[in-house]
C-alpha cells in the first residue's frame, strides 16, 4: 500500500476516528484505525464495537492496499508534521507503515496489523434508508441530548427515544427530573417507526460532523442505527430497554403562565447561580403581576437576587427548581421570548418558546423549604 495526501485532510478524519475509539479498550485491534486505498480513494474506519465510523477522502494512490495502525500515535504524528503533502508507504516484509512529509527529511515508522484482523462493520440495504434535512435532525438532537440521564443504573434513560407517530418524527430525552420533547412533521417512509433508544455517543458525533446542509439518511436494523451523510457513514448499537411512558409526564392542562425575554432570563440565571448550594443547584422564581424575581442562597456564604419584568396575571407564587434545568434548554432555543406554564408549586413546570413551536421542556420542581 502506498499513497499520498494533504496532511490537513487526513488529520481531520483521523481525529474523528480517535473520538470513536474507547480509551478503555482492552482489545488491541480496536485501538487501531483501518486504512484502505484504491483508485485515488482512501477509506478510513474506526470502531469500539458499539459505534462505528467510516469515511472516504481523495488521495493519490500509488499502490492499492490496506492495513490498520494504532490510531492515537498516528494522530500525534500527523499533528506534529508541517503543512503540506504526506507520503504513506506500507512495507509488507515487516508490516511497517512509513510516514513522511514530501520533500523533508522526517521519517516515522509505525508497526501495523493486517486489515483482515479488523472487526467487520455492520451494513444495511440501501433501500432501508429514509432521508430528512440535516438541519431538522440537528435541531432535534440539540433540543434533547442535554436531558439524557448519566445514571448508569437507569440505563433505559441513557439515550434519546426516537419514533415516528401520527405523521411526526419524535425525539424525547429524560433523566427522571426533566424531560425534553420535540416533534417534526415529516413525509417519509415507513409510515411508522418502532420506538428505539439511541445512545448519545453517535448523536454527539452526528452533531459534530454535520454541516446542517443537504439531507441525512437514516436506517434502523434489528438492534442498530445506521446514519449516512456527506462522506460519512456511522453505525451504532441501540439501547435494548423499555423507555418510560413519557406521555404520562406531559401535563394535560396548566392554568398559570408567565413569559419573559429569553436572553434576560439566561443572563439572570448565570448571575444568580454564582451563589447556589452546589449539590442542589436550587434557585427560586417568585412571580407576581408584571415582575419576576430570581434568587438563590448559599448557606452562610451569601445570597443573590435579580428582578426583571414579565407578563403575568395571577396570584403571587414561588417556584423552586434546579437552575441547570432551565439554562440547558434556554441555550438551545432561538425565540426572543419564552413562557413557563404551571399549576401548583409542587407540580411540573413546562418551558415553551413564544410563539409555540415543535419543542417543549418539562421540569419537576423542588421543595421550597
């Protein structure tokens, strides 16, 4: 195998491959990245057996072939090299890959492992894929990913629930104390998609790689998710569990509602959160006609309070909640104003954009005292 390509082009893809590979891997071959070149194309593959990555880049192929290389060291070498073209030369007699910048006397030699030792990456038939705009799917990911639980004992909440129901593509995430829901009206086949739980790792990767332009292609296997867009192909195992019945959590009716400027509320929460109990992260929202007071206290250290105008007609009420559960969804919303709907201080609070769109976020309140 022998080829040459621009350093920055291959560096970008090897960086992604290293993100896939688990640092806790005990199987040595899984620490490697697969390189396969033919007809001026280089295919790069990486996997941790749960999530897999494949991409193609243009190279100048001088001799077709394939091998696998320790990814972390390859990444370090590429980062250290000067800008420009890099030569790769696999010497079959000792299975060494020589890496050197063109026209410079810098040589690196890496031990390689034959490509046939590398695990096979699962495939699915092309006609199984359905497509939707990248921008729409990215919006769905950003509106839900932050609410995924990291409590491994409740693994059924360790991913984002994904289904098609009533003509909508739905994504939901919850950690048991908050819930994010988004639904996009789509015209795709099949008519219904059984509910599956997608691990966050592949969604973080899609979000990182997506340009937001063009379409993304998605397919579901028996226990796998397949995603294809631009030059990238991603595969992930699904979480084999029963997702909670999220519809039971969504309030049917909430009589009280106030609205505020989104950015003003974000800024107030950042300031007031400087003095909160680290464990509870509790802040208080005191709302009365035309006025919202956001406050916090941190034991004997101090307290913080900020007032701002709001639109509200109703009795004075105080709500207690984890400020992070407000900050996270507010960062992902685009509208100038948002509303918070509630019925009683100890029942669910619903955050929505104004005007209402396809997204809402539910927060379970905390005890005031």
